[in-house]
C-alpha cells in the first residue's frame, strides 16, 4: 500500500500508478479527505515495491501481507509435527526435552552428562562440536572428533543427537552424525548455510537471531523450506535488550505470536536467554506454560569447569529438579514432557 | 571500582586516590600486569563516584553494589507479604488476580465487568479513572466520578479496588477511594509522585518503565520505601524492544532476576505487554509459571467498543477461561490463584 | 486501514463495516487476491480504531495518518522560530548554544560557569534547580533558591535562563524565573506537566523520552500545543539501546526524520547522550551537521567535583574548544553558532 | 573481578580462590564492609572466567579488560592507515568516499552509476555481486558475473572496487576481483568467513552487526587480525532500535567510542542506516563531523527501479550535492573528502 504525501500532485500520483502497472500489478486508488492511498494486491514477494518510496510525492510504503508463504499458517493451517524413527516427536502433544553440554569437551564429560540426562528421561542429546565463539581466543570445539563422540555416546544410550552447524560446507558432514541440525542465532541470516540446510534430509532447528524480528525469523525459515526441506522448527533463545542484568531477554510473547503466524514447531532455549543457571528453571517453566513444543537445555557435570557457557549450565541435580517442574507445567497445559 | 587507563601516570593515580580520600572513602589500590585498579568500599549511595571518570587517567568507573538498600533482599531476606483487611494477600502463597476494564467508562460497563470478574473468583477490581494517554485527543478518564463508581461497584460485590494515580497532588484523593494505588510505567520516574506515594498509607503497585532497567525499577521503589511506605509491589508489564509484532516484550526473565534481588512481591500485567487479547492467556500462564505473585488483567464486556485498550482486553468468556488456565499453572508451581 | 484475516468470513467483514459506520466513518472495502482490506479515512484522532482488532476475522489495524495535527509540518509547513526579547532566536539561521552546569550547586560554582560560557559567546544559561535523580539518596537540587541564583547570575551577565520543571504544580513558579522551560526525558509523558506547560506563556523545550518513538514525542508536543502554547521545541538526547559502552545512543537519524514531520525547532543534548565528556564534542559536531537548531551542553568548572553528571560535563577549556569546533560546522551547513 | 554475595561463607571464598589458582591466575582478595571482591589479573582471554559465577556464593563476575588485544589502541596507539597502489588511503587525513549501486544489476546500470560517481570525485566503486537478502524470493545478485563487471567498469574509470563477500569459501574468488572486501552486518559473527578474511591479502571493511556491541565488533575484528591480516576497517551502519520510522538507528556515539578503543579506521554507511534516501545527506554529514574516515554510499541512476535498496539509494544529482556538502564538513574538521 502506497501512502501519498499531503502535498503530492496529480502527476506524482500518475507516475506512481504507471510504475505499479509496469511492475505487473493492479493499483487501486482511494482518495481520502487528507491523503490518497494506492493499494497494490498481488504476489508482493516477486518484487521490491518498497523502492517506490523513491518516487516524488510518495510518503510511505506499507507492507500488508507477509513474505513467507511456505512458513505461514495460512499455507499450512494444522500444527506440523516432526517425527523420528524411534517415535520421538517435535510438535506433537509432547514437550520435547533436548539437553546436554554446551560443548563436547571430551568423552568422559560427555558420557557423564549424557547418562544423567538420559536417566532423567531425556531422549535427545545436545552438544556442540563446532562452536561459534565471540572471541577468537576461546575454545572453538572439537570438530568432527566431537561429532563422532556425540554419535557414539548417544547410540550407547539410545538417544537422538542435535548439534550445531556453522557453515554451508559443513552441512553434509554434520548430517552424517546428527539427527537434528541446529542453526545458531548468529547464523540466522547466513543464507549460504540456510540454503545448504534446505537441501539436506534432516530436521533443522533454526534459532532466532539476537535482534531478528519474528518476520525475519520466518523469512529465514522460508529459505530452508523453499529449498525443499519441510522439517523446520523455530527456536526462541532471547533477544538483545537494554537490560544489563541478563544476557538476553527471552521474548516470551513471541510464542503466541509465532503460533498465530506459523504452524512450525517452536523450541525455547532457556539457557542462552538466562546467561545464568539459577534463572533457567523459571524461564523453562514459563516457556512450556506459553506453548513451547520443546526445550534445549545446557547441562554440565561441573559447570564451573566448563570450557564454554559454564555460567548458564545446570548441574545434574538442578537438571533433574527441572525435569520434574517442567513435567508439572506440561501437564497443566494438557501435554507431557518427553 | 576505578579502572585506570593503560597510559595513566603515577601522578594520575595519586590524584584519584586523593580525591577518593577527600570524599570520605578508603581507596584500595591493586597493581595488575596491565592495569591499575582502585577499589572503593563504603556507602556508595552517599555520593556520585562516577564523576571520578572526569579525572585524567581514569578509564572507567564500575559500580559493584546496588543503590537500593531498603528494596534489596539483603536488607529483608524473607518474601514480603502485603495483607488486606478481608484476608486478601499479595506475596503470599496465592497468586492474586486483579481484573477489570482498562478505563471506567460508565456505571453500566463497570458493573457488568465487575460482576463477571467477581463471579470468576476475582477479589480485586482494577479500573482507571485517571488515564495517561499518548494522544491529547484520546479519552482521558472520568476522574473523581470514576473513582466513586469504582468504590461503589466494588463495595457492592465485596471487592478491593486498585486504580492508577498519575500525579503527586492526586495521591490523597485516590487513596480515599482505592485499596491499592498503581503507578504507571510512564510515571515510574515521576519522583514527585513517588514521594507522595511514600507518604500515604496504601500499598502501591509500581510498574516498570518501558525502558527501565531492573536496577532503575528498584531505585524507583526505593523512593517510596525511603518515604516510609513499606507496602510496595513491583509490576513487570513489558519493555520496549525492536519487535514490531507486539506492543511490548514481556521481560519474563526479570521475574527470577527480581526475585533474587528483592523480596518485594512481583505482579505481571499481561494485557499491556501483549497489546492484543489473543496473546494474553499465554503470557499470563508464563508469568505464573515463572513466579509472579499476582496478575493485572484487562477485561471488558465488549472489547471492540472500549474507549481505551480494546485491542488487548479480554471479553468475559475469554477471562473465565483464563482463570481456569491460570489456576492450573498456579497449582503446578505449588500455589493457587485467588 | 483494517486488514482482514485470510480465513475471515463475509459476515465477519459485514460486522467490521457496520462497526466502522457506527463510529461515524466511511469504510472503503478492497477485495484483493489474498486479503480483503477496509480503508477508513476521517479524523482518526477522534477515536481508537485500534480496538477493531478485537472483532472476529480482523488480522491487523494499520494506522496511516499521524496523530499530531498541530505539531505536523502539514499543518505548519514553514520552519517555526521562537524569538526572545534580546534578539536571541531558536529555529532561525543561528544554532543556539545553551550551556551551564547540570545542577545549580551554589552561587560561586554557578557564577564561575556562567561567566565562562558567556565569555565563550553563549547567550542562554542552563542549570537545574529541580533535579530528577534515579536514586532517592542523590542530590535533588536547591529548588526555588536555585532558581533565584540562576536568574540573578544570568541577569548580571545578560543571559537568558533555561531550567527544568518536573511537576505541573511547579510550572508557574519556574516560569517566574526562567525564559525557557525544559521538560526532561523521564517526564515526556507526564501529561499533567505537559498540560500545565500548555497553559503558560514561556517556550518549552521538550526532551524525547529514553525509549519514546518519534511519533510519541510529537504526540507529547501536541499536548502542549493543544493547550494553547505554540512555543515548543523538541530535544533529542539519546535513546536507550543495548550498547553498554555509552549511557544513551544519540539517535542522529531522528533529526532528518523530525525535520520532515514537523517544523518545530530541534535541540540536541550531547552531554546526556554521551554520559562521558570526551565523547561530547564529536556528538555536538554531528548534531549541528545533521541540522540541529540548538545545543544544550553541560559545563562545570571542576567536573570531578560536580554533585551530578560530573562524568559528562565539560570543563571550561574543553567548552571553549567545543564552541570553536561547533562554529566551524555551523558555517559548513550555512548557519552560525550563537 | 569476582564479587562475592553478601551471604557468601569463608569456605565459598576459599573455593573461589582455589579455582582461580587452578586456572593459573593470581587472586587478590579485598574485604569490604559489605562485600568481598576477588580481583584476577592475567591474560583473561585465555579462559572463560565467567563460569566462576556457577560457584556457590559468587554474585557476579565483572570483566575489566578488553578481549581484543590486537584491535586495541593500547596495542597500536597511532591511527592505522590502509594504503592502496594508486595513492588512495583509508584512515589518513582524507575522508574516503566509496559509492555505487547496492547491487550490480547489469553492465549498463553499473556503468552509468560508476561514471557519475567517478565524475563527482569518487575513487572507490561499491557494488554487490553476492547479495544477502532477507527473503529467498528477492534478487540475490549476479555472482561472479557481477564481479567481472565491477572489475572491468572500475578499471575503465581508474577506480578501486569494494564488494561484499558472504561465505568463507568465496573469499579467494572475490579477492581476485576486488580491492577491498566487505563483510556485511549479518555476517559479522560468521566466524568461518572472518577466518578466511584473516588469511587473504586484501583490506577488509567489517560492518557492525545489527545488534552487536562495540566490544563484539572489536572481537570480530580480532578474528581477522589474529589470522594475520592487519588491514581491517570497521563500519558503523546503524543498530536495531525500537524506533519504527527508520530502518536502523545510526549509532553516532560509537564513533568517538571506537576512536578511543581502537586505532583501526572507521567507515560509516549512511544509506543502510537511513533506509530512505532523503535522510542520507544529514547522516553522512554527521558521520564526517563525528570523525568518520570514510563513507559507503548507495547511488543508483533510477532508484525507483532498483532491484534492491532502491528506497535508500541516492540518484545521481542528489549524490553530487552530497559530495559538496560532505566536502565542506570534512574541511570544517580539518580533513578533505577524497
């Protein structure tokens, strides 16, 4: 919709109408008391109508429809469910718990954590082999060796594996070891990576960027869907705010907003949002109460010795307690933690 | 704590130390390999040590302690409870439900809403008589006439009344009609109003400003506490973020943060955070799951006809459903809605 | 403009149209391929059309026109100029320099600062007598005694006075001593104060709230203009962002945005935005380069001893240097500092 | 620096001290009246001390030193200058103007724009061949064909070329055609890409992420510097804020902040910050006034027909006018536009 300026002349309007026609759209002109408005209906995704603001006399261009046809609930009204061979589901009646250490540091640490989360009832093991770190001097992960450990430890316990992939060229490698691929917040708009995820036969959990709008998150998901991979889940993990007491502000409202706009499953990562382990249980409970389909939780046998994200990792006792609390909330909303 | 610059000279350091002594503090100098740091311990609230950054060679001044001794949990470790004559409590084991229309528009609308919320189990009626509105052309409330209606309708149903006060000079007037005073987000740093609230014998629910940090909220509460009124509750109602799909982003993480820093009761207002009624239930459930001691919910008999905040008001059916949902979450965290 | 949901039924649409008619507007229905849109043109300020989102089948309500007719450039196309008895102008070809200490601390400090800024060419003295402070334990200003000092020192040097007013009930008092009233960022939506400013015969410099949008700033100005006071200037002083290295992020882009939307003069306060004196000159130069009509600068004889805002106050030498730099930039944009 | 909680026990403190020693650091314990603080000085970049917050009794971990030794001004006090074969410099006394279309759309459009910017005095041509676009359905650039056009058109006019690289695997390809590589805001934390940029012999202009702090920007630059490439410039292009009237808020204060923390040259991109061409000149002037060493400006022969970023591209006349304005500001700060 194009809003003409108060001082726009008839010939300004004519130029706008002509340009819209040239782009293949049908303009609808409405003359109001204070403003003239030109409506344009069509496949707005084909073209960048926003450039029309550069024409004389145009005050604003307002987009009315969304730009993510495949991700939209309009396109796929029923909630989508991602199903795994062993019966695990993401997006179904269960709230899927995915837990494990931030980074795979070694076989021993991984086994200790994996055994504990499995015994608490978790069926999906998380762990990072490729770690995107703010500082070049921080631990960057064990790479393929870490992937091998993840797979082997998970297989020993009958767990699925979710792990992060950080570059398009790594997608096939990671997909050989993992059951779910995770795209991190800093890579939400790494389009080469998204395109590679669109071409692989693995479900992808796409994390919302630190300052990405809901609309941008859905457009990023659209890259994967448009590539042919329909197994996409979104993950809210906190947005950047002005508040210094927390690392990121979990945008809890995004859950009902996303549920309205899309039928893709929604995961919440309370650990990265909190930045501090003692805040994790409250955020995890809130997420499930608000409708999350799954949680991604960082657990470490000895958080104060972790090579990354120790501050926000739960120890094994705290995680067991969390599982009980989350289970009760899941029941209160008619689901169950699994 | 004062961090000296890498290039600071010994005489820069001497000047800083001298200035700290002159302010009545004891400096502790630590020479590190890369930087010299001067620690200052004392009642930091007495003075603005931040001005020391203006001295040559000072790189940064880092505040370590908080500036709200009375609001701090250090000062008052046990959760504080506000009790009312009729047995209603805020901060106790119950999650206190406060509900009603955004604005008192007339006797009929108020009675209809109040009767409905009372029959759903609510014991505190909310309603605005003085409305702070963004536009000077919007409905500004009925003033004292609205207060009278609130009191009379509430008395007829055995309800308590919470209503907003927008100026220091109105505090006594509003306190004659209301059981709880509410200070709105836009007035969180209206210090004249806070001082007046400190001098009145009524509990005050202080809403967090749209971009106020947790620290600033606690310092605002400190104004009321320092004035002598110990009955203060804080209210999270959403912060300003970059996300356009919602009016405000409810900062759910602030609940565990506040619970750690203070023992004052915490209320959540899901209606203003959502800006749209269909998002209210998810946010309300999340708030209770995260530890809220009370909820403030906007309810209107016919939201599409409301003179203010219609978009975010629940109708009577939706509110009844919400009460049931919230009750289940309250139980899941070992409390009950009241 | 009302955007109907994809799944809206004909009877949903009928209800929306009926409701718009009932509100006294004329609806224009456009049926697009994917959505139906209902345009409403009229005095949108009369009513809160946003409540229509509560009707079944309505997806969104998009506001097209602004809500500040008096502040709008449409209403008053030519740049507005505020003129003072001594020939000083705000909004004319000069860039008006207003400088002085954050707070009036005493006669001596004020005289020293005022003499220095006057000798550097400044004709408007700033200084706070009523100080809104984050902590109740910080210095709160000298009150009327401070106003008296300001007036007397300014008169001795032939300066105008600008000072802050923090409550509606103080407006008449402050107006007896000051030539310009300043409304602080934390009070931008203190509507009682704005209304009092609308009824007084003094120019008002209205500061943008820490997280106020440009639209909200203009609506706040509308309160003063609608009250009958046409002498309003706006002040950009930094907005809250996620960046921890600065106190506030000066929103430099708001200058051309405001210049497009309104003809009211625009002042910039580089001191509060910076939070640290060494950043002030760069921000001050940028503001003038971007079109600011005036600057409000904090100057203190000995910043490290200031009772408030010492970290961001310039000392007298730094201020003299700033005046020279700003003068050059003013010339580069075809104006002059005055 | 580790701040112990008020309730921390002596044995909590002992555990913290022991853990710090185990990590190879020397702890300095200071007992204050209200809190005990443990200072740790050393190469903090070696390890993640933040995990210590997971120990019992630790309230906060405050980082005092920066994490970017190579990027820091402490390491390299004098302003760094990037020099090119033809005498063009970035970071020297000139303000380097880089201009051209957002995307290379075809030979004709590129030649027209390049000829115009060259005749206005510009010596560095910008143009995108690989375009990171929010929507998968938007024009994604011409790829290597676009690079070839850029090189050939630039050579014909004696211009240098700056163009964006979006993936680590493309760095060598792009470096064959371009004189400067540009890393976009969405890729600021694409570490694989940064590492590849660290290994190439081309200057890199690294754009600040949409919500990246200054500290994170400098740590991202550190990735390139640590890889061995010392020719890095930083680019401020606007940060995400709550303000809906602009696309991004140019963080003008970051210029003096960056100048204090690093000696790397600073470029500003006024086009992406503005999102609308009429705001570009004011922002460009402000940037130069605040100390920018270069500008990146989008110019298009016919903005309303551009395949990307038309709304914010200047047409050829507007760009010529901008060059004159910027030249005057550059002189006012003792430099010259080149």
